[in-house]
């Protein structure tokens, strides 16, 4: 029973990958819209887009780490 709960927890932890993909899409979409509205700020907006992409990708890197922790580190008593 506990093994099944670990598998469900690891699967739930990987759902964050879908959220990160949506977040990256939102960051890039907003960047494109911002540059289309004000092209003179393209360089500054590119820096903000890279920062948003990096922060979103950092959250995405925690999902597999949590899945591996749940699956392999927590031992069944």
C-alpha cells in the first residue's frame, strides 16, 4: 500500500513539468507582445524574458528531483 502511495506521489510531482511548460509559453508570449507594442525596449524586455524563463525553468527542475526523492530515498518501513 505504501509503495502505491509512493508511486502516486512521484507521479503527482511530475505534473509540475506541465505547469512549467505553460509558464514558459506565457513568458515568451508576453515578451513577443511587449516587443510588438514597443520595439524600442526590445533589449530590456529580452533581459526580463530571460529572467522569467530561468526562474520558471528552475521550478521545473525541482519536479524530477522531488519524484526521485519520493521514489528512491524514502524507504518503506
